[in-house]
């Protein structure tokens, strides 16, 4: 009797209510591939029905067929009329599909950074003009917390997100804060990728620290033009560092992290 694959936990898929338009099939394929790999499912294992997967992932059956087609093109799945889709290749042999999905996910991350460039630039400029002494102290404290977290062996992800949120709060406009909060989860996922990449190279870590300090200095000086420029440069350099990440990073933890990030961009 053929084994039937159980679907992955719905927590990740539904955390943001679905998947981003335009890449639904590839993202469903990514989750199926990850499930196959994590569970070490053997060739011959049958996937759940199209209807079951469509309901589970909150997408149409057409999207599920697209995901299956992507995995078939890589030789990972085969379909049998009237029986469904079956695993026909060991997960470790699916590197081509993994590379393709990682490449798509990296582009999704770069798209998010591009959007953040506009967001961070504007909030930094407004914070430079409107921040109170107390808000400036909070921004400076948030910056110190990043360094303390990293020095203690942490990733600094939550502290990094808090740093940028404190700048939005210093605009005095609650809608900027809500806007940043709307991006919070994909930003948090994106920061996990960028900080994991930056932690592998001391020059990257030093660059990030200097970029953050320039933003804070401009806000402290009450210079909106310089604050806008510093924040824009920080995002531009974040994108550059993603592009400079080596293949080893994307084949390891980086690939897994960036695919999880792409799954979260649907919340935007």
C-alpha cells in the first residue's frame, strides 16, 4: 500500500491569510518540497488530493495544479490518471527545483527591500523634524539593544525590527506606525535573512552598524535630508548584501529562510 503524504502544518500558510498574487503556484510547490524533504518521504508516496491541498493552502485547484506541474518538471513528482500525484524522486535529487524556488524567493526579498527603501526613507526624514527628546532617546536605546543582542550571541532580529519601528513612532503620525506594523511580519522574516547573511562576514556586520548610526545621527541633528539619504542608503546596501551572498549561504540556512520570507510577503 502506498504511503500518503500528510500536509504541512497550516500555521505558516495561514499566518498571513494566503499567498502573494503572481507566485502562488511556486510558493505552494516550495511548501510541498520542504515537507517532502523534512519528512524524508520516499518515492511512491502519494500526495493528498488536489481538493484537499487547495482547501489547506487556501488557493484554487488551478494553483495546486501549477505547483504539481512545477515539481513534475523537475522530475520530483509523477501523476497517474485517477490516482493523483506521487513522489518519484528522492528529495535530495531535487536540487534544481530548490535552486529555482530560492531564486524566486530572493527576488521576492529584494522586492520587499525596495518597498522598505521608500518607507524607511520617509519615516527617518519625518522623525528628524518631529522627534521629541524622549523619542530620540528611545531610538538611541533601540540601536544599543541591537549591539547588545548580537554581543550576547543573539541574532538581533527583534531588536532590529524594534529600531525601525521606533523611528516610525517618532514621526508622530500613527498611520506611519500602522503602516510599519502592517509590514512587521515580512520585515521580521526579511531581517532574519539579511542578518544571517551579515553575521557570516565581519565587513557586512560593520556596514550595518555604521548605516544605523548614520540614520540616528541625522535624526539627532534634525536633518531630514540627511536622514532620508541615510535610510535609503541602508536599504540599498541591504539589497547589495543580499546579491553578494554566496551559493553556500543560499544552499544552507539562507535558502530556507528566504523561502519562508517569500511565503510571508502575501501579507502586504
